[in-house]
């Protein structure tokens, strides 16, 4: 019973075992329960089929512009064929490490320092393609290759730091100059707008003053016209009242004397009085007719 138990093998999930019969490859056991033939079959090894990660130590490489730097990479791979992995190459991990080192040196040798520092994705893609193609014969599939660290020499790092500092100072100076320029432009625009607004306000004040003066002149003219009309209306009303009262020549003569009296109140030193008062009364009657005719003409024009 004990002997039979030793011939039963259980392969776990995501694993594989190589079985040899009399020293030759017989089959590959996947996960599950298996039985071997005693003394003839031998289970050589158990192989993990899970994705594995191998972190290679830093490798010295030289760029196209003769700068020596240190780069370490990480390779993600998975065993796809246990037979090829077992019989394809001796110590597959060392083989992948050496292959990755040489591939990395070839890729970096075609790039300059500045290009290398910004071309991680390109380096990763090229290395994955080359390693995957080379490891197909070993039953290994390279899924990803990542450049972990790129370490240039200390002198190069100091020079890069100085360059970055100078670039930042340059950007700072440019930004300050742009800010001052924008501030000057804004101030000039503000002064321009204030001058335009002041001119518009002055123009509006002149227009308003002209409108007010025009309105004042119109109102003064209308007032003078109304005053003249009132005086003329009062004169016409007086003459009409005289006519309606039936004033005779004696009354007209008396009014003529009253007019002469008012004339005499002036600064004149001489006063000429007609000797014929009857003629003066006739003159007053003629004046009354002229005033009445003038009123009739104005009424007709109105």
C-alpha cells in the first residue's frame, strides 16, 4: 500500500510536471491526480505556470553621445510550454538576464542621453519585442519589460540640475516680463477709456447747454411775442372802447393834449404845439383810423 501511494502524484493548479521514462521525455502533467509506473517513470520537476517577475540588477550602458549610465529593468514573463522550458536552455533565468542586458545595450547605444531620459516607453516596447521573439524557443512568453531606473553619472546629474534651474529662472523672467507688459497694456487701456468717457461727458454737457440755451431763447422770444400781443391787444381794446363810447372831436383833442403832455415830460427843451387845435384833433382822428386799420389787417393775417 505504501509503495502504491508513492506512485500517486497530485499536480496543483497553475503548475506542470515533466515525466521521463527511462531518461526520455514522456509527457507533461497538468493539475490533477496522476499515477506513474514505479521504477520506470520519474517526475523530473514541477514548473509554475503563473506570471513571474524578475528584477535584473543595474546594467552599465553607454549612450550614442558617450555617456555611461546605469539602467535596471524588470521583466514580466510566463512559461507557456513546460517541455521547451525544461529542455530548451540551461538555467532560463540567467539566459533571460544576459539577453536583456545585451538588448538594452544595443538599444541605448542608438540613443543620446536626452532622448534616453524621455524614451522609456520606446525602450520598453523594443526590449519586449526582442526578448519575446528570442524566448519563444524556450517556451517563455515575455509579457512586459519596464525600465525601472535610469541613473546618469553624478557630474551629468549636477549639469542637468543647473540646466533645469536656469530654465526655471528663464521661465520666471519671461513670466514676469509678460505680467508687466500685460499690466502696462491694461493701465493704458484704462487711461484711454477714461479719456474717451471724459470727452463723451464733455460733449454731452455742451449739447445739453446748447439745448438749454436754445430752449431759453425760444421761451424768451415767445414771452416777447406774447408781451407785444398783449400790448397791441390792450391798445386795440382802448381804441375800441373809445369808439364804442362815441368820443367826439373834443375828446380826441383832449387826448392829443394829454399825449403832448407826456412828450413834454422828456428831456426836450423845446416843444412845438400846432396853432390850429382843430388840425391837431384831425391828426388824432387820423391816428385812430390808422390804428383801427392796423388791427383789422392783423386780424385778417391771423
